[in-house]
């Protein structure tokens, strides 16, 4: 099932809502958000992460390849803007103060190209705060691994990719853990500055 089909029931999952809250807390603990900031959320989906930070910033632009997910995102309010496209092909006519994302990077094949793209989308001094799974064994997605390009990430390798793209002050830390039965899936937050 693709994300268009999942959009209607996406927010019904308490596990997803709690994960977004945990990631948002990690973002707020690492970054000083302020009401002047224009933020980009890539793979924004229905806006579970955006909802948690929208009151702390000026606007959030949700970029997503699923139009049905973005229909839900638009319901958040007037300070939420949408762009229906692949993040690696996104070409806005302005730059952002910061970029956030949760649980999307493992759906993107070319991570080197992604970090170069994110760097190009930021104002000087702008930040990234990207959350995703640490390396897992392919059991995280209950419904199968269609559309999954990476079984989580080795954060040391990701940090090196971010540095190669030009980012400074690159760090990652575990900010949350998803429990499924007996298993725990730690979620990291990678932060860096342009
Ligand atoms: C697992 S969902 C996460 C959604 C949201 N961030 C959340 O935490 O609920 C991944 C989202 O990324 C989007 N997506 C996947 N690949 C993408 C790409 N290359 N560019 C933009 N969006 C993408 C999907 O359509 C989906 O909405």
C-alpha cells in the first residue's frame, strides 16, 4: 500500500503520534526555534511533526511526494504551505532557516544527493534536524518493505555524508525508541548547521 492509500488513517496510530512528539522534543532540545523562522519539513506526510512545532516558528513548508498526505497537512492551518514533489527535485524560489524531517530518509535511495540538496535549500547558518531509524534488521515495517530503501542508518556514515555535503557541527543522538512487541527500534536525530 502506498502513502496515498495510507493517508486517511495515518494519524489514527498512537505509536506514530507519540513518535512525532518524541522527535519534536528532541528538535526543541537541540535547536532554538523562533517565530521568525521559515522551516521546511521533507516527507512531511500529514504533518505529525509539523503540528508539534508550528506554534514556535513563522511557517512550515511541507514537501511530500504523496498528494493525499499533503491534503491532511494543509488542514493544520494557514502557516502551513505545501509542495507536492520529490525532495531531491524540489526547486523553491527561496531559502529556509531550517529543515526538519521524521521517518522519511529511509524511503529515499540517494542519501548523498539528499544532503547536497538540503544544503542548497538553507540560508547561511540554517539548520537540519533529521530523525530516522538506527540500523534495523528489516522487521520495523509490519506491512512489508516495499518502498523502503534503507533498513535504518549507521549514524557515523550519515554524519560523514553530511560533512561531505558541507555541513558543520554535525551530531546525532538517540531521542526516542519505538516499541513493537519485544523489540525496541531506537530513533536518532541528526543535527547540523550550514
Ligand atoms: C513514513 S512517512 C513519514 C511522514 C511524517 N514525517 C510522519 O512522521 O508522520 C514518509 C513520508 O515521506 C514521503 N516521501 C517518501 N519519499 C519521498 C521523497 N523522495 N520526497 C518527498 N517525500 C517523500 C511519503 O509520501 C510519506 O508521506
